[in-house]
């Protein structure tokens, strides 16, 4: 296979909205490169990257897939990423492995949510960006209008580098050629615009150009790459994944003009506790420095850690460390990935995307290195959206609890936006993702891959109970069953504390009314109420309890008697202390297109939200800030997706607890049916 040097490698990823045709385009690129006779079929399960049964079921990509395409003297490592917003964690993780982000746009649909999102993310990551307008074989297209819309949305630096021609069956190059007929625009005009844009980054070329000299494409090459890496030029290409139009030109462009790993912007590595910035150089003789950007659990090869090698050389038997771990592992097998296939290779050089297998300790975002240097290296982490959509899960079959936990852990290793939260307080396991579809697919995968079925329900809300005024309570516990009996009497008073101050227990008993040795039993009874709640079964907080009097019997007073007396005296006091249920309030930030801001604000207002302000961004989106009860947000992700056409996003964080409205408190109290307890 070609590419024995870093300079021959090109690393790129295909991004874009679902339905843009990324996976079909990748298959056609392999056809044009001579790797296969015809494109694969998603329905037949023959696509190179969409081979998962669930991808065939849902008819679009659910995970990122990597292929290697040899073309002329280059090797193109191309990552195909999912376009549905629910699976954008898989797409974003690919950005740490590449130099070039290829944003694929459906010629019929135009600019969609993921177009904007991935263009913004790639710019923030300082990746070179290219736009591919795909499906130019469609009917009733306005390609000049789409190019104009792209330039208006993303800037005048977005320029066609080829144009469709001969009835959209092929394309004409606009970088190396200066004339020719096309279906939509002038080759000469497009060439001039590219030259005008590129020479701006090179003073000598600019001076020669202004003096009227003819600038050849060979002279423009280095300036083109500089402009591309700086974001000063965003080339626009045209393709049809169905007919193959433009696909071979795309391969030639990637081989001749896109940056290799030595030419792209240096990755943002940091080192040591001070996070000092360091530069990884693509030196094959340097210390190994690699970043794990994907984990896959293969049924045959086991756990695969897929990484980008930035520095050094890796061979079988190379000894590597994971992160700041002090225990090395030896590379037993080194693989190059191609869809579901993995080819064993003898060496990996800087720029390669490779995999190691059966390394249990490897994890997403790990740095692999061969240095004994105590300073740990970090790569600037990807800013993933926070997983907010959650369901509580429990094994449907008894005895599968441990298998469920292990299987969920494996799934979370593969997807940085699928997280597991075991709430000890509520004794439930909650899985969270980026949307209803995301969780549906992950739970289907849990069943089909690991054989674990689960029952699901909405997560319980962590309500609290408290009191609003001072009160006193009393209980005498007396029980005679033959032989030694039980006797204990407790008087106490309670008072509310400030929100978040917790619990305070004091004893002001004098004269031995309750022996000192039995005061802890009273506190134990009181704490039982703290844990179990007084009116609706939720933990009690922000209360002070003072025991000030009581009685005991020299024979019948035992610890259990004062536990019961303390608990019931506390409940007696709470009944007169204005008991109140508290609910968690979250700070919500929702970013939506300006056109639907009113609809989203109205939806939030219907959920008892308090709008706290708005921030406008670039005249196209607005962030709405609100304080909202957590209990009303269970269906908000689905509602937001519907209101915004999938273009809305949100984050939330816990803020504080506050009292629920009276009607809701009544519902919660009535729903609680405390079990009868034996006082013994």
C-alpha cells in the first residue's frame, strides 16, 4: 500500500446532517479509487462503514467508521461520522484525529443544523475546512443560490474549487484550469476568486499578482495550503454519490492540495500539572505520542483502542504507557482499520490512524507514550454536549444485575456522550444520552450485543422535605409482652435551618431524665425520619432537633424503646411545623434559532420556568437563560427538537432547592403510602 512517509498521509473526516449522503459518497470514492467494483448497499448490509444491524434497521450511520483509501502516491484515512444530532458525540470525537473537516451538504436540503454546528466546531478546533455539495444529480436544484447562501452564512472565503458540467455528470476544475464551460458559473471567474483569496496570505505572491504577473497553480500550492489551514479559504466541491460525478476530482484534490499531518495546525497538547503547551512534531524517531480517539468492542478482536499517532514510531512489541499509568503494556498486534475489517500491519508512523487490541486499561481520550517522564501529556479535550436525556434502567431478569452493569460500562466506553449514573440515594441506575433516539439505540444494542433486556422508566426526582416553623413533639413508647418490657419517653422541639444547612441534633436533658447513654438512641430514631421522610418519603433536611426532657424505667428502658420514642416524637413535631416538600431547580441555557425563540420561551413558561435573560449570537441564534424545576423537563429534549427542527441545544446545571406549589405537594403526599413498621 502507498504512503510510507508522513507526507503521503491525508487525514480527513466527513461531517454533515443526516441524509447528506456521506456514507454513500465514501463508498463511491472507494469505487473511483479502484478498491471495489460498485458502491455498497445499506439495505443489503454491504456498506463499508454502515455494517451494524441497527444501522441497516434505521437506515443511517450510528457510529463513526474509518476507511483507508490508497490513491496514487497518497493514503487517505477518512472517517465517516453520523449526522443525526443524537449521535454527534461520535462525530465530534473524530475531530481530534484529523487535519481536514469535510462538511457534506445535501444539494436539495441546503444548509442544515449539522452544517452550521460542524463548521463552527471545526473552526474552533483550527481544522482546515472543505464543503462538499453532494447529490448534484437531484431535480430542481438552485446550486448558484446554495453557493450564495453558503458564502453569506460562513463568509466570502467559501469559494468553488470545481463546478458541475455537462448536465451535472462531471465537474470542471477551477484551481488548475482557467477556462471551460460549466452548468452554473464561470470557471474563469471562479479561478480568479481563488487566486485573489490565496495570494493574500503570501506577500511576495501578492506583490507579483498586483504587478500583473501570471501566477501558476504550482506557485499557488504552498499559499493555498497556508490559506486553507488558516481558514482564509474554504473550498467548495461538487459531487454525486449516485453517479460518481466529482468523486475522482475530490480524490485528486485531497492528494494534491490537502495538508498532510506535518502541514496541518499543530494539535493542542498540554503537559504536566501546569498544563504547559507543548508541540508534537511528526518525527518518527521521537518519543511516541498518540491519542486514543475511539474505543470499539469487537466480538472477535476484543477491546480496540483506535488512536492517532502524532510522534514516534510504533511496532509490534513496542512498550507503551497509558496516560499517567506506571504499568506499561506491550503492543501484541497493530491494526489498520477499514470498516469492520482490521488489517495487521508491521509499523505505524506519525499521522497514522491505527488500533491496538485487548488492552483492558485503555480508554477514550487516553494518551499513549513510551516515555518514563513523570509529566503527563494531555490533548485539549473535545467540548462534548452534556448528556441530559435520561431513563432509569433495571435488569428485566433477576440475576442479570452484574451483567447489566458490565455491559453498560462497555457501551459507555465507546460513546463519550452515553453516561451511567448510579444514584445511591434513590437506589436506581440512570443512563443518559443526547436524546430519545440515542438511548433507544444504545438499549437495543445492549440487548442484541450483550443479551441483556431492561425495564425502563423516567428517573425519579430527588425531592426533599423540610419544615417551615418551630414546633414541639412528644411520644411515650410503652410495650409489655410478658417478662421485660419496653419503655421510653421523649420530649423535643424542632426549628427550621437555612436552606442547605443540613441537620443539627442537640441534647438539653438535665437531671438524668434520659440517661446520657440513651441519647444516641434518640438521635438514631430521629435520623430514621431524616432518611425515610415524614410526609412523602423523601429525605428531610435543614432542621434542628433539641431533646430537652423525657422519662426512663430502670428495668424496661432499652435502646430500642428510645429509638422508637425519638422517631415518633420527631414525627409528632413535624406535623405541627408546616412540613414542606422541596424540588430541585436547575439553571437552563437553551440556544435556538431566532425564528423560534418566542415558541421556545412560551414552552418554558408553561413549565413554571422563570426566564432570567437572553443573549443574541451573530444575529441568527439566541440563548435563553431560565431557572426551571427539574421535574418538568423529562419531555423537554423531544419538545425542543420538534420546535427547532433539531437545531436547538441546551445545557443545565443544578442550582438550588425550593418549595413545590401546594397542589403538587398534595399529589406527592397522596402518592406516598408508607409501609407499616413494627416498633419492636
